[in-house]
C-alpha cells in the first residue's frame, strides 16, 4: 500500500479520535500517505477526501466524537453505491482502507473488500456488541458516563427515598446496562438477552424497602424495555412514586478513558500493520488481552454474548 484511506461510520464513540491519530501517525512513520474520508460511506460517495498530516491529528487524543464526522449511509447499502465507492477510492489513489465503526460499518467494509479493496476494520461502538473482540472502543467511556450518572442520581434518590429507573443505550445488546449496573450497585438490571421479569423486579424492590433501603435503582437497557413503561408499571403495582431518567446521548460524549485511548492507539496501529502485511477483510480485535486479527465475516456472524455470570453476580450482590 501507498495511500491509506480512513473513515469513521455509524454512531460515534469516544476514542475514535485516538484511533484516527494512531492510523495517521503509524502510517506516516512507515512512509505512507493518509487520506481522511469525511462523513463515513456518505462522504466516500461524495469524494469528501482530505489529506491528513502529522499535525492534522494533534490535540485530539483526549476528545470524544470524531474529527472525520460520521453518518449512516443508505445509498452505500446498494450494490451500485458500493461500486461507486470503489471507483472513488481508485480515483483518489487510495489502495487500502481503514473503517472505524461498529457492525453496520463492517457490512460496508466487507462489501468493499469483496470488490477487491484491501480493508481493515477497527471496532468502535459504545454498545460493545461486535463479535471477535472482547472490547470495542468507546464502551469503557460510555459505562463510566453511566456510572457517573448513577452516582449523581443516588444522591437525590436517597434524599427523596425514591425508586429511580435509568434507561441506557446499547441498541439490541445489554452490555452497557450490565457493566454500569454492576458497577453502580443497581437493584435490578434489565437486558434484552434475558427475559424481563417484572414480578422479580418488584419482589426485589419490596425486599429492599422492607430491610430499610432508602432508595432503589433499576437499570434498563433500551433494547429490553422502555424505562417509562417500567416506571409506570412499578408505580401502578406498588403504589410508589418512581422517576425515570433516559440518559441518551450523554453516554456517547466526553473525553475517552485511558482504557479507550489505549485500545484505540493499539488497534489503529495494528490496522496499519495489517494493511502493510497485505491483509484484507480483517478486523482488529482484543481477545484475552492480546491484539488479534479476525475475519470480518466471522466477526459479523458472531454477536458478542452477554456475560450471564456477571448478570447473576449483580443479582446476588444487590440482595
Ligand atoms: O450504536 C450506538 C448507539 O448509541 C446505540 O446505543 C443507540 O441505540 C444508537 O446508537 C442511537 O443512534 P442515533 O445516535 O442515531 O440516535
């Protein structure tokens, strides 16, 4: 490879900038040129190319979001769009591509790879739902954002002796809910991977109140149920006041944690190494603390399973 293209796609994730920095610096270190493609696959179709220099990525390692911007492209899902993408890369002299994003983005990456473009994926999504890696960039920061919110809500929950329901992101996965719920000491954690048992939730709430608990916190993953519905149900059944907080996009912003910056730096650099080795259709992953290269198709076919043991532990510790 001589000129690497890079784009961020799908929902942004804290740490994407650190990954962009790593790709740029590692490429230049090896004498390669780097072209940033703005606004994901949409920008690829519009040839929104910018040359990235060492200085282009200065002062971004600590910033959330992505300096390349991101988008979810409908046109790129079509075969015609994908062919146009390949032609645009060729016109730009780009002979290797790094795609930073989640599984939606990797479907696009795979399509390009099948059309002959060397492509390497770097997993970045707060949802941590990508197969083939224990962690995605942005998950740790999002979990810390949620834990921070739980800490604050606890103060007011205790003062008013209230039941709080906190709805968190994660799309169809419950990883954010599980990690934040366990770290934040939630009474119940509702996730899409395990059927919601409202009787159990109420039993636990009642048990807590009976032993003198001043407040209760229930974490609901958006993919499991609506926080508002759960709040209404508890109010109806227990005759107790509830308050619902939907954390929304607060979870996706802010300075990335050291862990996310580490992951992003290592994964971004590894993506460049893989392109230099002539690899394609691979995604960088971290498995048992080791950087690995996994087949993108493989990663796409395996959703990360929820850690049930952790979920059971959270239930035990909330007794
Ligand atoms: O995939 C990341 C994510 O934040 C999900 O957790 C959430 O369901 C979705 O993106 C929200 O998407 P948008 O920012 O387009 O509303």
